[in-house]
C-alpha cells in the first residue's frame, strides 16, 4: 500500500502545473466543490456533492470532505481557546468542552445543512482557532424538527452483547434552536481476552511462563441539552452536560512453569461529570462583533487498585475532585474584505484536590505528594490581524500572552508563576486554482497535567510514581509547510513538513527515595513528513468510490536523563500509515468499505528502571450499510477482523538502567477477539 500511495502521489504532482490541465477532464457540478471567487482558499460543498452517499448527519458529511482530517479538539486542555476542534457551526465553535464535537455534529441531520465551507487560510468573520484549515457547517434557516432513535449492540464470539442506546431530539428555525440527547451503554474493551507472559533472565533463559486471563466492563449514562435564541440584541446559547462513568477490570496470571506465584490484579473506578456553558454574540455595528463565553465544569472520581499474589497484598486508592471556571471575551472588527482584526482575553480558574494511599501487606507506605490540592489561575490576552492583499494570498499574524500561577498545598506547598508569549505567523498562497501552499511559524506552550503533581500507581506493573511539584510546561518553536493539490473534483493530495524545537520536554525522571515521576528532561527536536491522499475511483472504473491513504514519518531526538545519550521521544511512533475504502451504490442506498491501520513501527517507552517496546498488529474493520428508506439505516461493522495481537516487551533492571544490571526481560502478548457492531438508526 505504501508503494502504491507514493507512486500515485508522484503521478499527480507530475501533472502539468497549468490551469488548462485542471480542465482537461471536467467533472459534473455534483462532483466538484464550488470555489469562492472572492477568496481562492474557500471551497463550498453543496448538498448535491454528498447526494451519492446519502449521509444521515453533518458528521457523515464532514467525513466525506476530500483532504480534510476531522479533529474533535482536546477537551482535556485547560481553558477554552486551546481545546477547539477544526469544525465550526454557522461560523462559531460550540460553547462546550465535555460535549464532544463529533457528538454535536452527529445530532445535526444532513437535511438541516445548507452547505459546508472548507476554509483554507482564513475568511472574513471566521475564527480559525489558530488552525490553517477549518470546516464551517452552515445550517438552513427554515424549520427543521427531528427525532432520532438508535438501538446498537456489539456482539462477541463468546455470546456477550454490549448494547448502546441513543436518543436525540432537535428543533431548529434560524437562530432559534432547542435540542436534547440521552445515551447509555455497557460494554467491554480490548482489555478482555486471553494472553501470555514470559520472563527470561539476563542470560536469556526462560524463568517463568504464565497465562493471562483479562476481563473488563464499563458503563456510562450521558445526557446533553442546549437552547439558542435571540436575547439582548444578540444570539444567546446555553448548553449543559451530565454524565456518569464506571469501569472495572481484572487480570489473572496463572503460572505454568518457572518461578513465581499466581497473581490477580483488580482495578475499579467511577466518575461523575457536569458542565454548564453560556455564549452570547452580538453585532455592535455592521463590521464589529463581540462574543462572550462562560463555562463551568465539575468532576468527581474514585479509583481503587488491588494486587494479590500468594500472601502478598498491594492496595492503591485515590479520590479527587476537579473543576474549571472560564470567562472569555472576543471583539472582532472587519475593516474590509482585505483586513480583519480580533482581540480579547480569557481568564480561567482550575483545581484538582486529590488524595492517594498505598499499602503493602497492610502496611501504609508514604508516597511523595500523596495528598495535594493543585490550583491554577490563568489569564491570556490575544490579538490577531488577517490581511488579504488578493484573493490568492492571506497573511495571519497573532500574538497571545499567557500568565498563569500554579499553587500546591498539602504534602507540598509551592507556588510558581509562568509568563509565556505565543506568537504565530501564517501565510496561505493559492497561485492557481487547485494548488495551495500554507506556511506557519508558531511558538507553542504545552499545559501541565495536574495528575502529574499527585502520586499514582500501576499495580499490574508493580510501578509507583511520585508527584512532582517542580514541573514546567514544555515549549516549542514549530515551523510547518503544506502543499495541497486538488484534482478530479473530489480528489486531494497533501504534503506536510513540520519541524519543532522543544524546550523542557516532559518525560520520566528519577526522584529521591527510589521513586520516579513525570518531569522535564531538557531540549529536543521533532521532524514530521506526511502524505495524505484522497483518490476518487470513478475514472478508474469504480463509480462512486473513494480511496483514502496516509503515510507519516516522524524523527525525534532528546537527551536521555540517565545515560546522557541521544534517543527518540518516549512513546512516539516513528512510522504510521492507514488506508480506507468506501463505495456508495444506488444513490447511497447501499454502501460498503473497510479501514486498515497499517502501522508497523513500535513505540518505545523509557522509564527509570525499565524500557518498554509496544507493538500493535494492524487493525482491519469492514462495514456494510443499507438504507431501505430515507429515515431508516442499518449498518454492520466487523471489527478486529484479523484478531490482532498486542505485544509488549519489557527490559527490567534492578536499579536505574544506566548503572544497574538487567534483572529480567518480559514478553507479554494479548488478543481481543473480533466483534460485530450492529446499528439501527430511525429518524422520526
């Protein structure tokens, strides 16, 4: 697949770099997106473009955009700005972090969509959220009422069923919208299945052979509600989320030969989360607009882990509460179609109050930073200018300045203040139709994970981590260059190069007392090369079919904190690829296809006393879909069709791996059986 993809990209780039070459093989209006003549970077996809696939939801339509990779954003990021995905709805991002962008788009029917704009490089009045490409879903202004019921279930070879029930209702009429949804499921993950564990001494002799019996279950219930209407001379929206999650798992280790005793590990946890979001947007003049956003999140979770081996008992427990309060204001001014300005600020308060306990054979063992309350007061001011000297060229310059104060109380008392400017410069150039170049230079600053300030444990690996109160965010200067080539109406080819220079890279460091923790290990570099291809197959004799492929190379370098030698980033995949195929028949009444993740590289994790090599066999998923009526969809997915194996190899040392001898080498392999997912969707 990799060779075929590279050959196809070479042939497409070799096509004549002239406008005449673009018209040599015309496509129908239904196949090709419309180019906005005022700004070459905007492609408009009308409903006719998607007609052959008969999509049910706006999410289905987003998945059909050629050359666009859907990103839901990072809801774990503190604050509002950094959590954004790359899809807007009527020019705005949803005012929610807990309600995923994919879930919001899934609740919007395809019949409610007027058009989708693929904005590459910026457009007047559009907040690009710091991204070079976003999709904007424009909704119809007419009355749209919809009720959707879904009855789905996973079916496993041993007869276990994992049901998933969903219901949603919505009413949209211009700016007035009301919607609600409810979902509930109980299922298992790839944490259920058989496996093996083999240990070898430093000389390579087998010293233990064991079987693994893994079991897990999870349950969750989730409800969402949102209202939007006109208020105070503007558009006002309120949204809420309430969810409950519970998970439990166990691993039984049965020794077949060699040293050691049978062992059982149990983990269980539950979580309750709630969110309330407010958003108000009001035009102040014909060219000026103000947007105010408020968000409140709260979460409570409890976790317990236990290990039993002969007479030995290990127990770890943790409970915590976390919350986030955000206020954000943005003022936008569009002087003309050439110039647009944006400025504003965001303030946020975050906290995590966590307590952990650890005991061996009933004897409590104190951990570094076992009981800690972490609080952050963060403020950010930002300004952005977008200049469009011609329809072919867009320049965006932005500066954000972040000030944060992180304080810890409890087992460690410490307050640190960070100030980071984050400039960004982005240029988008479309010299001729269907050829676009994008360039970006940006100073990026990561966020600290509050959980790294608190002690944690993985009893399955006999691993305990202390909390680290001295963490600093990782920083990087990032440079990106993208070339995009559109062809055959629905085809797209993208080359991407990214180089990043890191400071204060976060990894694992040693602590006094024999513990280890997450910490900063110094500077490093990262280089990424990626090729993404969307290939319509109509001209190759397969009507209404599309092949998507991706190849990614990643080279990283950092100095190991123990050995002082150069090595890759911990956990980074150096080569990845994927391919998918879909064909729609009879106007989307029948569809079938597959997805194949062809990653063959093994990420390496570097700890203080061990090195881990992780290998996942490529996954294959097949699907078939039938729409007997416009309001009824039946879909069947066959997942993990190849019954892939997950393997982990550990080199465990008796002390720090730079000085201590190898204690043993462990090989572990697990399998999860194939599964069938049956979906029944009815629209009322």
